[in-house]
């Protein structure tokens, strides 16, 4: 295998798993430790990954970096809108749904305001506000209490206690990142605890996540990829990621931007 081919294989492995170890690459690619370290150095110099002790990780936001809601809401808007439309098609009148915090779930909320007899559980202030601005008598919205995060989620023991005795048909879980090894992750430890309680409350787990979430790893895991009944992403999702999600999650849906 030539150096460019080997480096491409390494890069795909990092993007798929979120990180790699030198020892694993030596075994898998059948080359020396020094060769792998030179490959990692070359990829790091091009800004394609970040070298760490004993290996490399995806070159992206830190595992505890949490952008604010306003900053995230302007990213990948077309993709999020397409994903939200596919997610909305999964909601039937008369059901109970939970929407966790996130800008994709916020986009979804705008599409659910006209659904009949809907019960909505959310720990997201912006999501609750969408429904508050379009009131209807046959809808119930439950906003958990809790401590507010930079992404306008309500988290912590108050939120967990509010969710613990609830049961919903479908949870739409917003995530900070997703990878093979780490699963679905968040950069906020309290939010991961709250989100895990939401996962436990749901009969069906749907994860609407645009392609930029693949390979991003937050500090705390919410759920494994295999726990998702449906993952909805967009056309920008790499082929390797599609294979991994199709194999591990119950169903992968690719939302096309029809605008």
C-alpha cells in the first residue's frame, strides 16, 4: 500500500471511530510503528486530524466545548430542515413525543405545531417556546425544570426527576456528536444524564443528526449507536458512516433537501 492510500485509510478510520491508536494501526496495516507515526504527522500537518499520545483523534471541537444555541442554529440550516421534515413524518396525531434540546429538534418543533392531540415532553426552552407561540387546546406541553445550559437545555436532578416517571411513544434526541466507539455524545455531563433518562422513557429512539456530527465526540455518551431505532441524517454523510449506522442502528434515513 502506497503512503497516500495508507494515510487515506487512517483518516477514514479516525473519522469513523473518532480516534485511533498507533498500535492498532500497526497491526491492521502491517507497517512499522515509525511509519504510522510519520503518516499521522503528515495528516496532522494538513489539519486533518490531531495527534495525541499513542494515537490520533478527529480534528474538531473539544469534547467539552458547548456552543450556544444561537451559534448552532445558523449551521447546516438546509440539512437540518430536510432532516426535520423526515422526522415530522414519523409523528402521528394523538401520540406522546419527547424532544431533547438541539437546533434540529427545534426545527422539528416548528413542523409539529399543527399535529392534532399531541403531547410534548421537552427539556429545551426554545422548543417549548415554539409550541407556546402557537397554542392549541388539544395539545399538552411539559417543560422540565432544571439548570440551564449554554444550549438552552434544562438539565440536572430536577429535570431527571421530572422525566423519570414519564413514558413517551417517540424521543427525538439531539446530539453533539456520534461515532462508532463513543456512540451518541454530548459535551455536557449533566445533559448526558438528563438525556439518558429521556432515552429510558421512550418506546422508540429517533436521532436526527446532520453529517457534521459524525466523528465528533463529546465528553459523555448518551446512548450507543445500536440503541437508536432510527437515525436521520443528510446527503453529506460519508459512505463509511452510512455503512456503520446502517449496520448498528435499526434504520438509517437520508433526508434529501427538496427545496
